[in-house]
C-alpha cells in the first residue's frame, strides 16, 4: 500500500493543532533550559575534537538545534553537533580544509532533503543491528582517540585516519603530562557517576565548572600547566559567527566548481548517510522513551535544511543526537518547543558568558568527550550479538574495524551489502522443492496415485533469484521421457524476474523432451508475476490450474495419450519388421 501521508509535516505543527497549554510550555521551558546547559560543553568539545574553533560547535547547536526542532518530524528530538561526526569531520578538514567541510555539509544537506522527498525515512529499518552497533562502537573509539592528545597534554594535530593519530601519539609519548591526565579522568569519572546516581543533573556542566575552578585555584592556566580554550583558540566572539558563503570554486570558474564537487562528493555522501542514520536512530530511541511516533521523511527534510543553513555560519554537520534527546525526555519535554528553548539557551549563554568559556581546560573537555564515547560504545550489546549467529558475529567486528580504520561510509555500505548477502543465502536455504514420483511411496494423505510418465514438484517458499537455481535442479532430475511435469506453487508468495527466467528455461527443456509443463495452485500475486513476465502466454491456455486435482487429471490424460500413441506406433511397426526379416 502506498504511503498517502504528507511528505513534510513538522511535529511542532502537529502538536500545536492538538492543543498546546500553559503547563506544556512550562514543562518545555524547564527541559529546554536543562538540555541547553548540557549542550554547551558538549558543543565546544565536539568542535575542538573535530578540528575547528569552539564557536563553530556552538553555532551548530544554536542554528541546527533551532531548525531541527522547528521543522523536524520528532516531538522531542534535539539537534546539534554529534559525536558520530568527529572522525569524519576531522578527516574532512585534514583532507579538504574547513572550507571543504562546509561545502560538503551544504551538499549533504541537499542530499538529505532528497532522501526525505523520496520517502527514505523508514530506511533505518533496513540497516541490521550488528552493523549499527559496530559502527557506533567504532565512532566511540574514534572519539576516544581524538581526546588522547588534549587529555595527556601532548601536541595535537588533525588526522584523516585513526592509525595515523595513534602513531602520532606514540611518537610523542615522552611528552605525556600527569596533571591534565588526572584532571581529565576525574572529570570523566564525575560525569559517569552523576549519570548513574543523579541522571537528571547536568553532569557535563558540573564537571566543566569543577575542573575550571580547580585549574583557576591551582594557577595551572597562568603557569602553563594546562592548555585552555583561550590559550588554544583565543577569545570566543559574543553571538554567532559572521554569515559567509563558502568558496564554491577555487578559481571562480565552472570547471573549478565541478572539480570541487568531485573532490568533496564522497565526503558529502558520507555526511548525508551518517547524518540520516544518526538522526533516524535517535528518533527511534526517542519514540521508545516518549511513546510517540516520529515522521522520518519530515525529519530528514528538516535535517537537510539545517545542514544547508549551518555551514553559512561556519558550523559543523548537524543531526539528531541520542544523549541530548534522552536528557530532554527525562527532563519532561512535551513538544519541539523544548528543543527551540535549548537552542536559545545556548545562544543566551554565548552572549552573556563567552569571556568565562575561554578558561575551560582542554583536558576537562576531553573528559567530557570520553564520557560521550563510553556512552556510545554499546559494549552491553556485543555478547548478545556475537552469540546470535555466525553472520551477525561476523558483521559486528567487521563494521567496527572498517569504521575505526577505514571509513564510516564504507563500514555502513559493506555491512549492509554483506547483510543482504547473508539474508539472501538464508532465504534461499528456506526454499524447498520436493519431488513426488509414481514409485516414491511418499504420496500425501488422500492424494491420488501418480500414473506413469507424470512427475510432480512442490515448490515451498519465495521464488526469487536466490532460489532460481533449484529450477535447474528440477531439469536435471526429470526422468528420460516424462509425459507431463506439474509444478505446485501453492506455497509460493511471489516470483521475481530471475525465477521467471528459470521457469522459461524449464519450459524450453520440457518442450525439447516433448513433455507438458503444468502449473497448479498459483495464488493471485505469483499469478500476476507470471502474467507480467509473459510466462502465461508462453505456457499456453489450459496449462495453469487452480487445483492440484485438475492439473493431475490433465497430466494423466496427456500421459495416457502418449502411452496409447507409443502402443499404436509399435503395432504398426511390427509387421514391417517381420517382412524385412523374411
């Protein structure tokens, strides 16, 4: 059945039409304030981990978060910079620079809008859980590796691949400092403890405030023991970064534009795919926690619009984020107004408290992101998936390793393709074709005996390309001179083009053997498939039967006629042979 729902219907409009009360606004206001406070240190830390100044992470939280809540299809989704993009953004900046990342984000936004208009909103259901868990765990490792340098005080650089980053850290292992390491680990431990025992408290903000106060009281910023946002990036501007169009062409020509698009095309598609997957996953989690049901197509369009707007202010890719969305639900959010308040809260803090933000130690932000990585690691799911079966046990570590050491897009693509291959193999193994011959002694209960020269094959399961070779097996198992061959399709739900082609080959083989091919008990859907592929016309009238008994009666007539024909032929040939002998 075709989906008749509107392709774009924001959840905010849906909630306002239902009736929005003053108590709803109070609940959303409180939830938005809490999530905005939580989002502040995360946005700064994710920006630094991605290789850009902190103001661009804040711009992503403000603009992206506002547009995703205003236009999105989830009632409680919170948008902004995501940990899933850290490795991809760092690699993109290392390869194409900040301008290249902005252009790729713009192109990714357009791709996501196309995804939504094409109604790909439910596509997340087709990505197997082992692949999702594998690349999520891989992203957690990437985030953790990007924080080793600020956590230990060694010089930091952006790298496109994890192995290069680890090699750099190993080369500078003699520069590891104890003070930032202890402060960062203490911040991470504090956040995890608060998450366990005080889940409604803004653990990240508490850890940032405590770490910054400790650094200030100990004088670690003044004596250079700790690097802070100010010493690394300078002052944070009040408000949003200035509006600026990215440089679409290095030389200002159309050929330069096409070269740029060619260079960033792979990065843009990776951002679009990862952003779509992350957003829809977050929306699914939000549905489970809130009891709501999101509109995936509207959500993708909103994500695309946000990613068209955020790069105009230098921001990172924006997407729905599970951690902040979960915090929003736990804080009592009732509508997208909470997400809008969250974005305005971040903006207010930037306008008022920007001079204080520069004193935050990078080691403390590293501890915040380590807690994010721990939450994304999905370690609790690994034992269950590894015991689920050989294909799942293979897909999980493969997706993990491809994510960490190759590329996120490759991990998802290869994982989904292999999952499809394993699914086809399992489905083909479920298809069975059983032979019933006259002398088999395996007749069904109350089924009539088969006359000589009639063979019956019962097909069970979906008749698709993965099982099409079974038809060739029938051709090899047919007796020397069968008069009629009956295919029972009562347990076949559909017939695809490859299976129809194999049936056509079987029909040709039967005609070479001068045997009749009869079809029985074909349901409406497979019958329509045979008609669409032209097989009903090739079989001829009277070769398709609604019941097995009618097909068997017709096959018996054909077999009897052939036996009588052979008998008459032998009778007429015998005198001629005798005269020849005499």
